C-alpha cells in the first residue's frame, strides 16, 4: 500500500486549481477560481476553487473536497488510483509500505484489474500493428490508405488484432490475466463449445480513453468484407466503460476545446482523427450514438459553444435533430456546419488544407435553431398541416432556450421565415411554457415556482437536534476560532506584572479550559480539539491547520471543516478605507478585535456550561430520593452556579432569565 510519507508529499504538492482545471475550465475570481460544477446540472459557474486552502466547493449541490476527493468523485478513480495519478502528475516517486507483487496489484480491486487488462490489450494491439507481419500488411496499410501519419497513429494509440482464432486470448492468459476480466471487457468471447476466441480478430483497433487518459474500451473495424460480420464492434458495458457517458477523443481534445472555447461534434473515430490531422484538434465523437445527457454534461464542463458537423444526408440530419435539442436545454450555444453533398468530416478534412478547413467551418457554421427551421420548412413544403406541425416543432425547440431575450430574437426570425405574425408564434411559446409548468406540479399551475429542496446544511442528520443546543454552538464556535486563528497572537495580561503580553490564541484557549477543568461535551468537537492540539505542535501556518481538517481522513472532521471553514472570510480592498474614509475592523486585521472575540467565546462557553450545570442540579433537586442534608447541599450548589452564571452574563453584557 502507498506509504503515509508519499501520501503527505502528494497532498502537499497537489495544486487544487491545476487538478480541477484539468477537467473543468476555471476563471479567476478574487483570490480563487470559479467554474461550472461537474457534479450537477450546472448552467452558471457555482463551484469555487480555493488554492490557498487546497479545496473546491459547490454552493449549489454542496460537492466539496480536495484534489484526491475530486478525482475520486469526478473521474471515478479509487483512492489508490487518485494518489497514483497525482504522483505521476507532480513527478513524485510512489513508495509502498511493502512491495506489491504483480498478482497483488492485479487483484487490489476489480476495477483496477479491468484497467490493467485494458492497458495490456492496448499495448499488445499497438505492438501487433507496428511489429506483427499481419499488422503491418493489413492494419498499417488500412491506416496509410486513409492518410494517417505515423505520429497520429501513435497519438491515438491505434492498433490491430490478428485474424487468428485465439492469438490474443492465448497471450493474455499466458501473461496471467484472468479469463473472467477478459470476458467482462469484451476482449474475448466464449463459443457454445466452451472454447475461447478473440473478439476483435482481423480488425483495426481504436482505443477509447476517459477524461484522464485511461483506456476504458475499444472500437474495432473489420477489414475483410463479410455481410455476416458487423463493420464495427465496441466494448460491452462494464464497470469502467459506459457508452452513454463517453466521448471519443475527449482526453486529447479538452485542452484545444478550452483554448478555442468551442467543440466540434462528429460521429465516428476516423472523422475525429482526420480532422485532428487537418489541424482541428477541438473535436470529439459520440461514437455513432445519439447524444445523451451524460455526454452533454461532459461537453458543458469544457465549453458553452458546440458546433455539430453534418454530411449531406438529409434523413440522418432529421433523425438527430431532436436529440440535439437537449443541448439548448443545458443553456449551450449550438451551431451547425453542413458539409457538401457526398462528404463526411473524414473525407472532407482529407481534401482541404488546414487553413481551408478552418475557414470553411467558420464561414459555414450557422445557428442550430435556424438551421433546423430551414430543414423542416423544406420538408413540409406547401402542405398547411405539415407546416403547422413544423412550426409547433420549432416553437418547442425555442422553448428550450434558457435566455428570454434570445427567445424573442428566434420568434422574430422564425416569424419572417414562416411568413407568420410574431404574436402567433409568441402565443404558442407561452402555451407550451404554461404546459411545462403544469407538468411540473400543482404549484406551477397556479403560477408559483415549484419548491426546490436546498442542499443539506449538515452531514449528520441524526445530530440536528443537538446542533441547535446552545452548548454545542458555544463549543463549535470555539473550535472554529482555533482552526481559523489558533496560531494568531493576542494580548493577555501578565499575571505577575499586569502588563499586556503576546500569546497565541490556541495557548490561551488551552490554558482557560485547563484552568477550569472544562472538557468539551460533543464527541466530534472533542475529537477535533484533541487533534488540533496534536497538529498545532508541528504546523506553523494557519492555512496548513485548515487543510489538515479540510482534507482529514476522518470523514466527520472533514465534513465539519468543509461546512464551516470552506467559505472564506470576506476580504476588503486596500482602497476601501481610503475611498470611504473608514477602517475595516475585522479579526483578520485587528489584534484587539480578535482578542475580544476569543474572550467572548470562552466566556460564552463557560456560561453555557453553567446553564447546563444549573439545569442538571435543578433536575436532581426535584428527585425526592435525597435526604434533607443532601438536598440542602444541592441547593447550595445551585446558588453558587447561578452566581457564576450571572457574573458571566454581566461580563458578556447579556440579560438572562432567572
């Protein structure tokens, strides 16, 4: 297993803005960054990334954590995978508590084993293409005929599987890879007779990678013409490959997508590769499937601008139009580029130089909705009923556009195109919008917005009642002071001279609680208090203290820190005081204010303890099982506690009930 030393080194080196930025485009905002959250259907940037604390947090869906958590949640990595990914990214040598054998590494988890098998298969297919006699003769010839350069073949890890019955199968089993995993990944199949054979035999191989570059599946194209054999086959669904949330080339394309702030969407593997060779690197493929919500979500985290490439096949275009409507629902800007008749992205890219292709795409990209209107209008012809249905279909698409002003422009353009009044289309749009609201529930039907449940404020619902307790609040506030300002200094009175002397906040808190024998009541807060005492002896930076709890392996500690510490204290511009002639008196810039805050919190904690003690004693007094002498003793203790309670309340300038 990975050693603690390596884990600490990884956590120290990992920069949250770089890790999250590998998957989600981030924009600078103040001292941090914001981006579209990949964990929910986000239309506006709601995820904040804090480089100073090394965390991300979404203020809509409440997703939060550090670099390792992000990789586990977003990239679906296991804990060891996330650590190894970061180690590779930051050139850290991974040390293990003990050396793992190849067998142990393979069986660590089934998911990791599946990745290992795919990694072996990819390398084997690549080697067969470049070094195998059949691969060079059949596979490499196919790619060369398509005009693919050696550098492109290498970049996309293209390969070949020989036409023998079980060439790959024998090699994989010989290397120790389990039959179970080979079958699950679709790399081999089992005949009715029980004999195993290669699933991709006689095919060129297109490896499919996820957003982190791991091989999750394969596409294979047959080279020999055979009516009984499918032209393309793909990996089956399994633990690491889900076709609905996979986009071909997303790993290689994401950098260019962000730079261009646009992505070209095509259908097949060769479409992507040919466009890539022609200089258009911001291109991905849906791999022959209709767009899914999961694919749209991935695209939406990279850019808000999508251009769909169509060939001249009108039937194919019409079949895909309805699926692309979902892009508009996600508030994405969608354009369409129609290629000349008889051309597809693969063939068209081969016939045009880089600059010519880029110019054509730029010049011939048109608004998707207007493109759809023209296509349906041509099909409907002059038939009144067909044109009526066509108009309704277009207005349904306009209703999916989130921007009301954009809706108005579309109504205006479509009214001119269909020779109808804007009022007619506007009335239809309002009717459809009303229908959608009615379907949303009774509140929507009455004009009220349906209620949306806010994100949970607490990680532990069973503690809700306790969290409302005043003693808990006092303990919590003191813990937060330690984590936020424990290493700061305040002035305290020297017990010998009476002069002010500097003292760290945490030391002052420790002394006060020790002096009065106070032990925190809440188990989690007590655990955090004791953990703080340990790390405060080692760490010398307040941000390191915060990170310790934000990224703690104790999930309760981490959840608490994320809830109360992830949001930064407000920071004021240096020009504020000059401009408004006022002093921003916060704990961050005033030792006196911090001192007052610390003293107030300690006094409040003592007050709440006194209140609890009084309530407990009064309950005991009500128990008639005590002797008269014992009852008098309890009564005297109540008087003493109440006196302390009133003194504390007076120092806090609070009015309390009797």
